[in-house]
């Protein structure tokens, strides 16, 4: 094993509104039966990285529950293991993670006890497949200090504001790195995957802490771009960051396309997730399903079109659901119309209700559930 993995999954996010009120973005349900963090953990496992630390903090309960066993991603303890690292109080520190660099600093003992020469740092809010062995080989070949995975995206200018935008020389060296610029100079963005030698990472993180700098991108990548040899590695496959309502909606809707489903779920390597023992979906007489993903435990009596139903969703009689995402354990009463919406988990939608997102905007539906005692 050449590398140890670190997944940054602790940050808060107000761009997802109600969806991230009670869960971390890395725990957001994706494609009917998965969580967002499953994709990066599967990439780690498929790349033979057996020791992975997930740094959690904000609304981490559901994420920690999802990560309660390493067996789903085959991180055996004898080979390394899956470690969930949360903030803790010591004689030197009594604060929450103050940023991505600070979260690594507060867990430097984990890195010091590792023997792997390299570290692969990733974010937990992206959907993609990547062979980390290839980016590691590229990093070694280039004799780089830091390698950043990048991708050319076709996006509107306002979308580029969400990312770190890079400019690269012909040899792949990054000559400019701007974090969330007002005016983007290129359409090449960082996708939140970094390779660095373990000892160098410890050195840079310690120095950043001494200078009270807490952000990995601004205080290490941007600050050292002219001092350290930082190279870009082009990722050509599918990639999506789900940190906004629109990007989350469109990323899920991409899984209604056969080529995207085949890429993730039929083509090698596989994507793994925690398994629940649920009965198969049941389609009662009169139900109509068209171009939709319907997960285990669902019972459908109405019409579902161009939509995704997550686990344990009940759809009543004469319901019409179009272009919508229904999250886990939702009860939808009879004669309900839902279109262009995301329905939050464990909602109870009363009979004869109507929710329609208009003017191209996705409506978030949150109804107090009478089925649960809070």
C-alpha cells in the first residue's frame, strides 16, 4: 500500500438549504440506494487503498451511522481499516475544526502513525469514478510536491464561481490557482482530489497551524503554487459536485440516463454501499412507471415518470409524480401531484396535496411527519 486516504466530510453547507439541515452533504442519498460518500470510498477500495480516515463534524450522525462498519467497502482491519475521526478536546485544543487544514492538523497523530509514503486527500461531496493508482503514478513520474486532479467542465460562468479554477502549463504544472474567482480565466477546475507525500503534508499543515491558517486550498495550494511543484492531473470521466440544490438534483437525474447508469453500476470497478435487508419494490395493479429508478422497499400504486424513488417510499392511489426525487421513507397520500420537487426523507404527504416547482426552480418539500414521535 503506497498511500493512505483522507476524506474531508466535515464542512457545513448553506447552499443546500433544508436538505443539509439535518445531515452532512457527504451523507446525501444518491441514485436510489447510495450515499454520496460511497463513491469516494469505493474509489479508495478499488484502488487498493486499505487505510482511510473520514473527517466528520457537521450534522454527522447519519454519516457516522452509515460508516459504522468497514466491511461494505472491504476496508479490513488487518489490511488497514476505516477510521471515522471527529473533533475532540485535548490540552492543546478545545475547538471544532476551523477549516480543512485545521481538521487535518487536529488528526496529525493519525498521519504520524501511518507508514504509507503518500496521502490521497479527497472531498466527500462529489460523484465520480477514479483510479487513484493512476494519479499516484502520475504524481511520482512528475516528481511533484502536490498533484491536483482537475477537469475541463462545460459550465456557465456562475457555476465556475463554485470551484477552484486552475491554469496549467504544457507540462501539466499549475501556474495559477484561484479559489472561487469572480471572473474565471479558464474552465479547468479542481475536483477536490490531492496527492502529497505524507511527511510534506505534516510539515505544511504544522506550519499553517503556527501561522493560524486553517484552509487547505487557500493556505497551502494557492499560497505555495509558486514555491512548490504543483501539477494537474486531468480526469476525463463523469464528475459532479452536489453541494447545491440544482447540482444535487441534476446529478441524481443523470442516473436516469442509461450511459451514466452503465458507467457507474455495470462497468468495472463497482460502487459499494451499506446494504439494508428490504423486500423488492412492489408495483400494484394500476401503477405506471416510466424512465424511473424505484428502490427496494417501495410500494407504488400511482404514476411515476422521470423520477427517483429512494428506499421505503409509499405512493398512494391516483398519484402523479414527475421529474422529482423522493428521498427515503416517504408516505405519499392518495391523489397527490408532485412535479419538479425534492421531497425530504420521512415526510408524510397528505392526500390530495399538490407540489409543483415552477419557473425552472426545484421545490424542496418538507412536511411534518405524524408517523414519528420527535
